[in-house]
């Protein structure tokens, strides 16, 4: 698996090395999924560089303010932020200041979540980029409040947890609507681990599995 390009490395290392306020229980946490916009305009390399620089400057500002706690690029494009803010409106305002988002380079999904497991740590500016596994589980449409989905997921995870090294887990609306960052697990391996999940097999729970690059120690690993 190829490593992220130099721009991604510089962005993430600057993010996580700056002074951030880790009072994560005092404000609401938000997971921001940055999805590469398939309909983004074709622009010149000079314009791309300009947007990237402005994007980086904005990230640095949010980090200095203690609003942006963690971030990383996904293999294949896109990435994520973890923000803390006093309200969803405030979190969206932060996200909308990003020049890359204003230029429609990304489609944004923003959701509040509760940290269920793990912590986010400040890392050294020279920290090495490491690859970890990322899993997003979401009830299928029409099953958002289906208790059976949660019950099946809870039972499956109770059996799976001894074999998983979960660095961080966040819950959105319920325990079956969540994301996990896992150490030493690649997307292909994680896909196989979850292929026997009863709710996924029934089609009542959807899964997205990716490889994620973060600065070593971001999740206190």
C-alpha cells in the first residue's frame, strides 16, 4: 500500500503537532468525513497549489484554536477531521471556512458523536505516518431505530473484541451507528472479519472499510 503524498504528510503532521486543547468532554465532538467530489471542476496546477496552501493555513488555524483534534487522509482520496465545538452550527462554520470545501473539492458529512473507547493525544511534529484500519458502520435506511440491529451488533462485537485492537471508537446515534479506528488491521483483513456479521448479512447494517493514515500516536497508540 503506497504512502500518502508529501502534502498529506505535511498537513497531518502540522495538524497534530500544534497546541490543541484536549478537553474533549467539555464540548461536543464532531466527525467530519471529507469525500472527494467526483464532479469537482478541472483546474490548473497553480490553482490546485493555491487552494492546498489555503487549506493548510486554515487547518493550522483550527488546530491552534484547539478546535481540530485529529485528522488523516484515506487511501483512495478524501479524509476526516475530528472537531470539538459548542454546537453543530459552530462546527459547520469551522468546516465551511476551509478553502478546499468552499471550492467544492470535497463533499462534507458532519455528525456529532460520543467517544466510547480510546483517547486522542498530541503527537510530536516529526511523528511518522502510520497506516491503520477504519470501519464505519451504519444502519441501513429504514433500520435506524431497529433495536434488533443494535442487539445483533452488540452480540457480534462481544465475540470479536478479543481479536480487535481498537484504538478509538465513536458512537453516533447508537452503538450500531459508529466508527472505529483499529491498529494493525488493513481494509482487506477487516472486510473478512466483518463478513459474518449477522446484521450485515441481513442487509440491515451497512459497512465501509478503508485504510487510514495518521501520525503515530494520534490515538495514543
